[in-house]
């Protein structure tokens, strides 16, 4: 089933979502905004491209869109046992503002988790409790066919990098660059689209 996808038209609209709903809990310990900022800070620290930094910052925008639509707050996508498909909703909502180099890794960040769970035996145990819970709702580890399909997709390398920052960007109380500090980068990436 294709979820209803709201559309975002400008960088300011995207930022306004984070200003308005960013305080909502992402996981047990940290807010949506803190998770976004930590994920982006890890991308910057690894010298990622502007597009991939934007993807890191905005990868969970689907959760914020859900809140903006009046959905009940969700600590990760295990809202009452169904998958919100936040990765697809987010990527599609951003497609009018940002290029595929931003939306592609966002669309694949859940599949990247399912992929790593399938191919890396220690990975699943390393995930946060929330991420392990959502895994079941998201379909669990990919099967052999899913693994082959994922490996053939373009952009899996970026998706796996994003996934690693996503998994690490959950540290309670960590101070990182603020949302406004990404505004110029986002405008630049959007303008080039
Ligand atoms: Fe996510
Ligand atoms: Fe995330």
C-alpha cells in the first residue's frame, strides 16, 4: 500500500517541521531533532558530500510529517504495530526540494538496516532497543532474494553510510551543531536541484 505523501516545497518548510515537531521523542532517550543533528554531525565528521549530510539530517523527516498530519507521537515506526514507511514518505515528500542524491539514501535507510541484519551477524545486537523493535514491523532481516536485490540497487553505499550514522546518532545529551547551521548547506543542495 502506498502511504499518503504530503509535499514539501521549500527548505524553510522542511526546517519549520523540525522547529515545530523536533522536540518529539525519537527513541527512548533523545528527541527527533537531536537524532537528526547527531546523524548529520557524524556525516560532516566523515567528510560526506553536502547531499549526504542533507540526507543524514533529514532521513527521518517522515516521522515529523506523520506528526504534522496529526498522527500520534511515535517513538520510532512501531506505532501500534504497523509500519509507517517513514523512509518512503520522507523521500517522496522531499523530492520536490532535493535531488536523488539526498532522497535516495533516505528511501533506503530502513532497507539498509534490514540488509545489515541479514549479512552481519553482530549488527542486530548492536542496534538500539527502539531500532530492534521497529525491525520486526519493518519486515525483519532481508531474505536472500532481498539481499541480492539490495546489492544491485544504485546508491547502496551511501545508504549504508547513512545507516551507520543513524545507528550512532542516539547519544543522550551530546552537543552538536544546531539546525540553523545547516540552512546554507540545505539551500545550496536545493538550488542545485
Ligand atoms: Fe528512520
Ligand atoms: Fe533515524
